[in-house]
């Protein structure tokens, strides 16, 4: 039995109790729509395309604008600008609730009143496993191999860890993985039976992530990884290897890229050029080569940190707050308004001014991202103490802020 997204956890529990011999499949992660599951009302109406045929237009994610119809039948755009924005309010009135007016807010980008956050059951996954749901469905259609890799891998690890130690299971580390893929902010949706106001994203419709797909290991040779490049790679960036065979990821900073076919060395490789680069094993300073090859086989995915503009970083913080409030089933209007106001204030700032979450340069002697592969650590006697410290850690493991400061003082 494949259960609709609208089935609450209480209903799911009742179904499980009354149908013990039927295998149950529940949708746990992916996009939610504002129409009932399987109906795709807007997409079918506007474009005669529905997700049941695999080609939904995602109409409920679109930007909708207000228009005025004049008495003569002409339609005019309602231009909302700084000079008149305080003159208008847009309200909905539902037929059975006369005079109970609901405010619709719209800015220069339009209104996103039909836009739902993405479903993520991870914070409540232990409840699903406890009652014995047989199959957990993750959205994959139309997604990249990076998205599917990270999400399915996170749920797989979470499931295994729950069965190993259900009493001490905690979703926090798996949520960090899920936040590294594109999302519209996460919601529990119908888990409690009724949507909260936190289930909707009124500010924006784009999917956002702090990391992006960098490449995928096509082949492992005797001496190197051959990696198909998926997004722009620049000299000095840190790549994170996400393995299908190992829980631990691995960081590596690379200062130039060798084109596998020609041997040419480049500082920049662009995605979409079908370029394969060669990453030799001798770049991995203290990894056993046989272990390295076993841990990171073909189809290992590479990701890299993504630079976001100020509006996007504000949205990441706002989405995180909303998710925590929904999971905890509590309200914090002061914090909610503060984060939302900060997000609204950042709209209109220079969208091209972007920065990373972690330092690109950072403190002298430490970039704050990952040590192994960093030239200043491995080629300068000044940083001998830093080399010694990092050799005690896994490949590419980041120094703590305290370690970096101590090494700076002592070095």
C-alpha cells in the first residue's frame, strides 16, 4: 500500500495496527504541492502536464502577479512601488467566513501563496521505524545524481543507526547532510494531521543549498580518480568526496586540474563542457592508497561549498528557525519576525555579492576549511606544528577554531 502525503502519523499508526500483513510505503522526503496528491490541478489546467506522466510544470512554484481588469475590458498591471505601496492591501475572503479577511503580501517579485516547503520526515523518522513502515520513499524523479546520492545516503545511515541503538538515536547529523542539497526549507507537512503556517514558504520559491554538485568519479585507475566535472571548479577549492561505500566523507584542496584526455593543466574547469579531470592519489597526503580506492569507488560524488548572496544566507537562517519551531511544536513570534524582517530587508541588495560560509583565507596559517592539501601547511617550515596536528586527524579534517588560534600563537 502506497500512502499519500496527506496521511498523518496517527492515521499511519492505525493503518499499521489494523493491516499488519500489508507492506506500507510512506513518502518521507521531497517536494510538496498545494493540490491534492496525484491531482496536479494547476499544472494540468495551465499546460495539460501532470506529474503522473513525469512532466509536471511545478505551477504552484511560479511567481503570480496582481492585475486589474478595467470596466472597458482592458487588463492593466498594478504597479506596486515605493510611492504607492502603503495605499494597498490584498485580502482573501473565504465563502463560509464572511468579513474574516486574510492578508496576502506581495512585493516586486510577486506572491508565493501557493508555495509549500519541502517535506522532510527525518526529525520524526524514529517514529516511522518504530511502528514498522516497510518502505520509505524519497523523491528522485527529475533530480541529479548528487541530490539522490546525498538524500538516500542520509536516510540509509539514519535507518541503520536507529536499529543499532534506538534509545540514543538523534537526527541532527543526518539533517546536516540533507541541508547540503537544494531545498525550499523543510516541513513535517501532514505529520501531525494538519498543516501549520510553518509549512509554507511565502518569501521565495527557488531551491537553495549551501553545497553544490562538483563532479562524479567515473573510474578509479591504479594511480588516480577520473572525475566527470559537473560544475565550475576553481584552483584552491576544497572538494568533499561523498562515497556510496563509506560513511566518512573526505576533503581535498586542489590547486590545479589535469585534463584526463590531454594532460593539460587548468586553473578553472567549467561544468557542461563534458570534461574529465584526473585527481592523482599522491595528492592525498596520509591516506593508504588501497584503502582510498576501496572507500571511494566509481560513482563517488564530489561536492563543494557554494557562495550565496546576503538574501540567500538570510533565507537559510530563516528556514532553519522555521523548521526548528515546527519540529518542537512551539511558537516564537519575536524570533520569527526578526528573521523574516532581516530576510525582507536583504531583498534588493546586490545579488552578485556572494560569500562562503567558511573562510576562504581566514587566519594566517589556517584557511578554516581543511588542512590537507594546503600549500602553506605542507611546504613551509613555519607550519611544521600544524602539519603534525593535522596528521592526527583524518584526511582534510578541519582544525577547530581553538586549534587554529593556538597554532598561530605557538607557530
